[in-house]
C-alpha cells in the first residue's frame, strides 16, 4: 500500500529528444506527488510537483502528467539536454505528513 | 540563503560502534526529516522532527534515533553499527506547514561506511 513503483530503471535519450519516466502508486490517500533530480555527490533537488486535482503541470521543459483513475503519473522532459543526465526519483506523500515514499529511481543519460 | 548543511560529509566507522550525524536546516524551517539512501533499497524515510518533537517515524530498528534542538538543528544517532548501515544519510528541511507545497530541501548527505 505504501509502495511507489518507478520505471524504467535506466534510460538513454538523444539530445533534443523527449525523456519519459513513469510511476505508479497504490495508496489512494497519497495527495502530493513530487519529482526529484539527483546528481552524483548531491542530495535530491525538487524539480516539480503535482496534486491529484490537476491532470498536468508544466514548468519549463518539465511536465508532470497525472492519471488519478489509473494511479499513475509521469515526468516528461522536453528537448532533453546533456545537463539533464542525472537520477530522477518520483515520490508521494499523504495528508500533510512530512514523509515521502520514493520510487526506486531512473538513471537518465542524454547523449550529445 | 544558506542551504541544508550536513556534517560530516564522510565517515568511516567499525562494526559495533555508534555514530552521530548532524543537520542544520534552512533558516526558518522547523521540520527536519532524515532519509537513508542505498543502492538496493533506494531512499527510505527514517524520521521527522518538528519543533523538537518526533512527528513521524519510518520502519527502522530502535538503533536509529534522532533529536531536534530548539534552534531546529537535528542530530541522528545509530548505535551498534552493522555493515548494512553503510549508506548515504540525507537530511531535508521544510517549513513544516501542512497542506502546502512542502518543497523539501535536501542537504548533500553524510556518506557513512561501516567496516
């Protein structure tokens, strides 16, 4: 019930392409879904987050799509750049609790 | 604005020893959370403190403990270290407000190696 499943584990995309990472959750009480980006030697940094009352949120080249009925959400990175090469984590939390349940992470590589 | 500061950055300890890690949150942030990151288990929630009180706790044994001081700085302690405790320990802070965009800010972590 507390799991968040993330796929794929690794992803290679050409520069300028679209990177897509997917997550699925089980607990319908989750009400906050952030995505984090982590570079080697650094802590995760918040990229973008969404609540279940909207189906899509866009910030620059990053878009979250949210499907409440399917209990799935995804991150789309448009015009992917080599600087986007990092590990990406989806996460979920519920009811204001400061406790995030993370997916297993996706190692994204953007080839120049 | 200073970020979340974790000390030390690296630590090597022997099995059976204990260790204390420190976290200084962003000024004005009253909530501090701790996470353990390993290649096998990923990012796992340890506990959260708000105004010196533990508000949430993850599924870790009692060897893992923490506390928060009146200035919001936090420490976590691991006693009787095991090889499996080798991990990156991350601290994150927020204002602690509920119902909003929590905007966790993570520190760079403490890399603990148990030998």
